[in-house]
């Protein structure tokens, strides 16, 4: 089931709608047509109490003023591109620098999308125009959020461009499985089946080295306690978080499923090039369950 309500008006005068998906288990997901933001994910715990496990704001102003992309869909290229430029087909494309000299994430978190609904899905659509932030190609985007009866939130990303371009799409939700304002996630466990990681410089740009995770803090091949959300306390939003919560350093974790950072500038990295008229299609599934 899907319902919708008015969530506010952007500083540019656009009305924003909140869509609420509900399944038969009592799980709900709220998403906005502003930035395809996931505003809340509420799950019944083992006692039947409703727990909102994603960080965010009660008002649109928080999402407009914030600096940590709470819940947002990010792109055209998630993560960073060094010096805000990349080569493609013998030409160098210059991007808008928005993190020092580098380019981070892009404008999708602050863009309006057209929404349509089915019984259990929301499809957000937008045309990202040629030259937006310096990227080539008109890109047709279709972002589908589906809530299943297995307590899965399925994020499906599709895109097609009328010119060769680069693309890397993801969601930027921060999670705390004890509740969005419950404090540290240091005792929550994480498992990632990755054998290597991209070594980065102080500005978070990859050096090009893919280093084995063994004997480093990045070895999550066996579940262990998390370290994450080191930048949440630096959020520039003037509004309080949901329900008056105060978000602190390491009070959440963010799982940005994506291509390698700065791939367009590293020919030895897996390619993030989307060729003209080819289909980009990626899917992320957040599946929630209760341990006994």
C-alpha cells in the first residue's frame, strides 16, 4: 500500500510530496520526490515496537540545508572525482568542484523528480541534461523503490544516455539498527565480502592501489563491530534531526553500493563509462530481519 502527503516547499518554490510504502508486516518506508530521499524506514522490533532505523529530518529544510546527504539518491557520479575532471573519448570534461578542488556526488540529492506509483513501488524519473555540472549526455533516469512482504527495500537504478558519459548511482542513507537517534553503533556488527580496498589520499581520492584487507581495519570478511559516520556531527543543517534527536560521530553507518571512487581517472579500475544508448542497471537490496 502507498499513501502520500505534502512535505513542504523547496526554496525554489517546488512542492515536495512524501510517499509512504507499507507492507503487511507493519514495515513502512517514507520517500520524497526531492532527491529521492529515504526519509524513514520503520520496522517492528522483536517486541512489536516500531523502530525508525534511518537518520533524517522531520522537515524539508533539513534536507535542503544539510551537508551529509541523509537518505538521498546521489549522482551523476557517487563519491569523488579528482580535480573535478576526467577524460573521455579524447576530451577532458570539467565538472563543478563542490569539495575543495574535487567533485563529490553531484546534484541529484537536491533535484526534484517526477513520481509514479504502483501497488508496492515508487518510480522516480528525471532527465539529467547534457552539460549538467559538466557531464556529457542527456541521461534518462528511473529510480524504483519497492517494499516487499519479506521486509526488503529494493532500490533499482536504471539510466540511458544519448552520448557516452560516466555514471555511478547509489543511495546515501545512514542506518542505526537500534533507532536513528540511539547513539553509537559501535556494538553493531558488519560483514563485507571484500578482499581488497581502494587506498585513498588525505582528500579521499584513490591512489590507484588496491590493497588486501587482511590485517587492516577494513577486513570485514568475518562480522565484527563497525566504525563509521565520522562526518555526521559536522552536518550543516540548522534544523534538528527527526524527533529532536542529536546525531553524533559514529552514531550510524552508511553503505554506499557503488563503483570505485574516481574510476574515470583510473583506466585500471573497473569502467564506469555508460556508452550511448546502452542501459545502466544496478540494484541494491536492504533486507531486514529480527534475530532471536
